[in-house]
């Protein structure tokens, strides 16, 4: 596994055998800035890889603000889809 981001709150890593990028929350996200930092790491890692697979374990993530949810819709998902150039996520 190749790690792209590790903190007490989350880790982002690539699993080569599954050819998938993983985001695993280890504890609750404290604020919008932390959520965006973690998910920016997801987007940066995804752009470096040639995978179409992304898995997020959000069981320990906690409550996410509407602003953070909007960031996912406006930044994360469009960035991932743009990188895929028409391939399915």
C-alpha cells in the first residue's frame, strides 16, 4: 500500500492489488478546514493514479457541515471526473 496522507483523523492510501484509492476516517473531523485538507489529499492522490476506483470508509467521520458537503459537490467530484476523461468512477 502506498500512503498519500496520514493523520490521527484520516488516512488516504492506494491498494495496488485492488487498484483502488481508499479514504479511511479514523475519528471525527473537527472542522471544515480539516475536511478540505483530507479530501484535497484524496483529489491530489487520485490525479496521480491511473485508477477509476475510490472507496471511502466514513463510519467514523462524524457530522459534516453543509459547506463541506458543497465542497465535495463543487470541487472533489468534478476534479475526479475531469481526471477520468469520460471513464466511469
